[in-house]
């Protein structure tokens, strides 16, 4: 191993090969996953500065038969980017590779290194007068390479698609240390298999994404945000249909938030004012945790703010008349819009403050979501009375974060870790079986990682699994890239 470490130091420089040999070196930022559920131990954390160095590191590790765990911002939620506890794996951290290589205004593209932080990319695009629409809660720390490796979604999927839809070309280092130069800015290139789509969403198991060419869009002339209170999920789905009719392509965001999810924001962040809720009341949590839902809509208009506001107000007026909306407000400023979005983005933080919970990132046909929730809510209450459901997500594209919090009373009231330990497998099975009955997916945007790898065969088509294993064997025959993630042998 000493020989390999010396080789790696020769490639990236001694300062960029971090090991436990130095007691003062803390590797927890690379070894501990985002949700603090898994803490591995790496042989080394290697931080290359360019694609050539990545290729040399991968080639050296392949020759030594040492497995590699590629890592971007380490913000994943399925334990897919941290090492195991063997002390034999190399973490390949791409954080130093954060350059914006090129911006082609006429072609509406931007080419960036994989370690570029999403928020930085958004800012560069904005300064040049363009929009890069990928937006998610971790955008201040997640990286483009990780976004691509997991095919991240976020709040703008309804209009612009997942990260896959925003990518035109990739640069990838293969498990053998070769470089595929695929940074094309072409929107049409019908010359064989689409290798780009093969690597996107593969979670670092087939190759290491080192750079990408991405789509840019013109900045909208106006972007308005509205918050609506709706009585039921059925009403939320009907409102979504009406918004599609009235706003067309201008509908760029449609989020739904359950009552209990919003009650947690009010409880843990009392300075925030959740619309239509008296947060000062002692009964605030009870008031908001019933059957009503909050809906957050965004309308991006290419004409003017006046036109966008007229569209929004007409939509909401019709929704009131049809009984779909109980109350609504349209943000009067960018600051107000940001406040509304901040409430939505604070739900994961609020549920973390409440205690560890069992997370589900699921997707369903939008039309099936009300029936799924009614059935699964009742099933969980029957099997585990008192469990609390933190249900929120991207209703516009059928993606729910259907999370289960321990009961507020009983043996798990002050023992959230015990709740996960004792009940996670059982609850996952109940929820995933229900998802399967409604022809949904057990992973919408977070990926499979190691957290769901053993469950995937129960919910994925057997032929699809065989094809995936064949691809893995063909590209990475020695199983050196992110082993134990996504697809098991």
C-alpha cells in the first residue's frame, strides 16, 4: 500500500493525499455521509486538480486492485459516496476541479469541471445573462459531478427536466484510467449508443465524470411565486392540471407540503411565518397538521411581470371558484418569493431538528398520488399507531419525500435512533410495496447508493437488472468503481 500511496502523491502532490497516518488529519468530511448514518474509513482521500490527474490516479488504483469511491460535495442521501469501514478504499474527491471552462452564448451552453459547486454555476450563468435552472436545497455545497452521477432533480424539473435533460456532453475517466472526451455541445448527434446517458445516473459505478457541457436558457422576463392552501391532495392535483392549462410552459415549479411538515417548520423555526397559519397560537401545530396542504407555485414569463401576475391571478380566481383553493397569496417582491421558497426548503432541516426519521424518495404517476397517500397513511397508522408523516415534494413531476417520524408518545418518543433501528426495514417494506402497487419507483431523485441496493431487486424488472449487471461487468470487470452501490453482483 505504501507504494500506491507514494504513486498517488507523485500524481497529485503530497498535500492532496490525506491519510490517517497523521493523527492531526481529520477525514470525517469525506468519510461521514451527509445524514450521518454511515462513517467509513478510507485508505486515503485523494484530491486531483485536473482530468489527467484523475486518470493517473484511477490507473494506479486499478493496477493495485484498489477500489475507488468517487465523491463530489458528499451531499448524497443514500450512502453512495463514502468509503466502507475496511480502510482499503481510496476516496477520489473532485472538489479542487471547480473551473468554468467555457461559456458559449450563441450555443447556449456552459462547460464546467465536475467539482464546480451548483450555486457557483448558477451565479456565473446569471452574470452572463442566462439561467441554469437546476435548483435544489443543497445547491450551496453539492457539485455538478454529483448532480450528474445521481441525475438530481430539484424544484424546476416540471419545466426543465432532471440533470440528465440539462446535459449535452461529458468527459469521463473509465475504470481503466482512460479518458472519454465527450464534451459535445451538440443537440443532435445520432452516431451510435448514447454514452452520455449511460454515465448520468450511474452513481460513479461505471466511470468518473470529470466535466460536463450543460444547457443554458434565457433569463425569464418575470418570475412570480404564489402560495396556496388547498383542502386535499385531490385538490392539489386538480390545481396542477388547471395550472398546466393556464400557464403552459410558464409553470416552472409546483411543490406540495403536508400539514405536519409545515408544522415542524413553525415549531423549530418560529421566526418564519408559514402563510395562513397562526404560528403564535399554542395550537399552531394542531391547526396546521390536519388534512390541508400548502402548495407553492412558480410562474416564469417571457413577456412581463404584469402579464405573469395577470395569469397567476386568473388561475387562482378560477381555482377559488372551483373550490380547489382555500386561500392564496402572490409574492409582491423577490424577497417575499424567497421567503416562501425558504419555508419549503426548511422542511428537511425542521424534520432533522425533530429527530432522525425514515426517508423515502419516491415517484408515482401524479394521478395516483392522492390514492397512494390515503392508502399508505392508513396502512402505517394501522401497523405503527402514532407515526407522523412528513409528506412533501415535487408534485408537478410526481416526486414525494414521504418520510416517517417516530410517534410523539410511547417508547420511541425520545429514542429516534431506536425507532430507525427497530422499524426502518418494516416501514420501508410497507411503503415500497405500496409504491409498487401504484407502478411507482422507490428512488425518484436521490439514487440507490448502498442504502437501497439490496432492496432494488425486489422492485426492479429482472431483465433490467440483468442488463445493468452486464453493463457493469463490461465496463468495470474488476468491480473497482464504487462497489456495493446501485447494482450488486
